[in-house]
């Protein structure tokens, strides 16, 4: 798309300061009581980017099929994961979790993420709508249950009221009531795989951190 007019100036890219702030908070060195939720910079950036992209496409797909209410819910979650929403997420993390020794979920969430990862990998290899529909009928309940276990663990971890808990609650409701996983598998199984690889690594790391902390 081009803009009309003889003299056009290229606009400088808008700095993504809120996202940068969130990422810096996630990787900031904590005091001796280390949090199990420290996220390496590269993983945090990928996690936020994939989540926002996937939910934005889910919103567009829902809008295209005429479900305006469901599209609005997906857009709301995507906005919480955008650069603008990162201000609130970053502050919530800094205030409640960055210097906390609470660990929330570890191995149980890692196991649930592994189950979801295997399902997403299998779904990404399906080549036809018929195969996808059959696969959904056979496996969707198990996939949804694994996602529910993972999200329940995250709710235990993000126990304080705030944007982080809010986004997990919204995603949990969408998984249980709004068929969010089905939409994600249909529009972006590969992206969902990427998210789950990161999640599995983070939860496994959280479990190791918790074990080390309990031994001190």
C-alpha cells in the first residue's frame, strides 16, 4: 500500500519500549531468593511474539466466520500480550513475582506441556480438512484436559490479582468454553508448537529451581 502525495517521508519505526521493559524485567537478576519464573530474553521475546500473533489470527478467523463476540475476546487477550499491554504485565511481574520464591507449577505443568506439544506436532502434519476433523473428534477432549491442567498450574503460580493472572484466566475460559485450542490448531499449529516448546522448557527449569531452593 502507498500513500498519496508528492513529498512522502518515511516514518521512523516506533520504539517498542513497553515490550523491552517487560523483557528486561523478566531477565533482571533477582536477589538471593530467586524466582522460578525468570525467563531468558530470547525465550520471552519469542513467547510474547508467538502468543500475540497466534491470538490475532484466531481473532481474525473468528471474525471471518461471523462470531464477533468470540473474535473480540481473542483480540482482548492478544492486546494484553502486545507491546502496549506489556507495561501492565511487566509491572505485575515486578511487583508480585520477580523477587518471590514462590514456584507454582513445575513438573506437572511440564508434563501437560509435553502432552500438548505432541498433539500440536501431530496436528501440524495433517494435510486435509477431513483428516483434521477426524483428529479433532478423537483427541480434542484429551488435549483440552491437558491444557486445563497446565493453566490451573499457572493460576496457582500467578496467585495475585493482576494482568498476568487475568490473562491466564481469560485463556483458561477460552480453552474450556470457547474452543480456543481448536482454533489455534486450525490456524497455527506450528506456532502453537513453538509456544509449547518454550513452555515445557520453562516449567522444567522452574521445577529444577524449586528443587535447588528447597535444598538450601
